[in-house]
C-alpha cells in the first residue's frame, strides 16, 4: 500500500538558516504529493503540492520537487524565519486509493531568533 | 479564508457524555469528508471516510458504534463520540474534498480538541 517516510526531527535552526526535510514515498499508482503545515493548536494548511513527476511546488519561500526516480519530495527553504516554526507533514494521495491522504510522521521545526 | 469550518474548537466534558463535532465545507460541495484523530506529537490517523447519503467507511480498529458519522448533506458531516471516556481525549480533525474537482487537495478544518474528565 501507499506510505510516506519523512525525517522525524525535531529540527532546531537559527533564523536565516537553510531548512531541508526529507520525504520519500511508496505508491502503487501515480500519486499527488503534498506538504502540509500545522501551527500549534491548529489544523493543517496546505503548503504546496505537486501532481506529476518533475513538478515543483512552491509557496512562502518553500519548495519541493516531485522526483519519481528517487520517489522523493524533499521540502526546502533557503532562509527560515521564527514564524516558520511548526510541524510539517509530507503526504500523498492516489486515485487508486480513492484519494485518501497518507501522511508521514511529521517533523517539528523550531526556528530560534 | 477558511473553506472548511469545524465546530466546536474545544470541548471539555464529563465522562459518559456524547459529543458532536461538525465539519462544514463553506464554498464547495463535498460528497466525501474524512475524519482524523491526532495524538500529541504524532501524525494524523484516518478514522473514517464520510460519504454523503450513505454509510461511512471506517478504518480498521475504529469502533463504528463509538464514533458515529452522519453525512446528511453535501456540505456537512458530523462525528459523534458516544459515551466519551478519558481515553477518547484527543485532537480530531476533519477534511473535505471538492466533489467537482476531486483531484484537488483536501481542505482541513482547524480541529477540535476534546478533553474528557
């Protein structure tokens, strides 16, 4: 079945540092890939997505590229801010699984001033 | 703005009480909604898929009689935690998928923190 494996962390960074969170997946079909962000006490917000190989999703300075050859969708940001402190979830959905979302374990990121 | 509204955001009640949580899609129709449970510092666990006009589909290990789901309209699904006990305390999150644009990402509610005393 479908599954997502992501770096669990926690990750602690200084402001303006470079952030990478690794995410790899297994899927039977051709999934869409997502990164969601969860701020303390809140639900999930879609950060970015990619629906096919070589697509690059980007939003708020974050980027991730759908790499079919390595089955990866690593999240990157060149210069993080304190406001980026949150939990980040990698996820996939697959038509063959009725578009149910499969989530990674989540990575807690703390950015210090 | 929020496209999925989840209510209430927080509930504190006594053991044995039944609690209803609502999930509404605000500007799209959702024949399918999803209910998740999240324990502290953990990922989301899919509990069930709510289908408008038909029975919900529960994931393995989720008690149907404990977590009643009703999806009576294209914009509303409810989750009722029946006779709640302290072990049911958790963060419950719903999501909805646009029926017309089914390949679009699911939209999530802000979650309901349930605390059973």
